C-alpha cells in the first residue's frame, strides 16, 4: 500500500455529498444523483454523454473517488475523472478509462498538463476487473509532487522540477471533473473498434468522494481542512518500489520511453 513520509497530525477527511458538492454539467438527465447524494451515475447513449463538476476549486489537495466502470462491451467509450483549471493555459491531472471489448482489459490512461501543455501520457492495465465493484482512484497534489494511486497503491508520480525548467501546477486552482463520452475515433485500439450502440446506455457509477484540500497558496483552511500530512507528503522507499513494480507489470505505454516520438531527446522530467 501507499506509504508516505508525513509530518503534522493525522488528516481530517471531508466526506462529500454529490448534491452539495457537485453540479451536473451536461447530459440532460443522463447524469443522476441517487441515494440522498451518496451515489452518482453518468450514462452515455447515441445522443449524448454526461458529466459533473465540483462546485469548488482546490489549490492542492488529496482527492479520492470510488468508481465502478461500464461493464460488458465498453469499446469506444471513455470515462474521465480528473482535476483541471480553466482557460487555454490550464493545468490538469487525468485519469481516463478507455473501454474495450468484453473480456479484454480496460486501459487506464494518465496525463499531466501544465500551462496548457500535456503529452505526458502513461497507460496501464489494472490488476482487477474495474467493472465488478467500486475501486478508489486518488490524486494527491501538493507543492512538491503529484501521486496517482489506485486502491492506495501508487502507480505514478510527477515531481515539481521547476528548478530544472519543467512547469508544475502551482498557481491555478483546479475543479474535480468527470464525464463519459464517445471517443471511438481513438479510445479502443486506436479507433479500430467502434461503439456498439446496441449496448447503450453505458453507465459508470461513483461514490465516497473525499477531499483534503487548501483554498489558496497561503494554505487558508477551508471546510475540508488543510493539513500538514498530505501537504508535505512524499513517497518513501517502499512506495517508490511499489511504483516500480506496477510499472514493470502493468505499464503499457510511457511517453518517457517513446523514442520514435521524441527523436531529438526526451522531456526534461524523464
């Protein structure tokens, strides 16, 4: 499991309610909040996808969401869960789940955008079927590191290397977003497999949103708390070994090893 080097007290967790903490941003009824705000579902059909956005932005935080993905033949669909600021020069931290034919694994696509530029893709298979039950997908973002985790297991990190000329998201607050949409021009086998609309609607489910966060760069406390533990977290040796294990066994694409793409040399953060 993810272990981090901490200082300060044990963090207080802000457990969210979908009614009070999120707006349904598009979908005309395809996004639904159920069970008194404890459950949210997003659906895609041949007319439209759907999505939601947090009411509040966060400048640094640890965001957890439990998601159960579209089951069966989900080829051509993408379920995206991410943090993003606004504008052309936006920052963004992505989980995207690329659907596939029944019996084939989902691809978990991750990316980091800074000042409007992405291109930092890493893709993974998961070590479980993400359609059978809910699993926790987390983003820890503090001034020094971004950590992607799945069920508490770290799969990827992105360090603040601004001292070496690598942009890092440090100034722009980000909202929590999720959406499900038609991406059959690229999502499954680079667009070879299209959506089978006879399987629609395609539905993903969400529960147990939790957040620890700050509201400003001077660490103003909000109702969610701004606690030293996650704010100064970094990966210890055993967690770095876990990332290496995940990337050895489940990584299927890493931009930092794509020599055909970066013929003139890899990005500085690699």
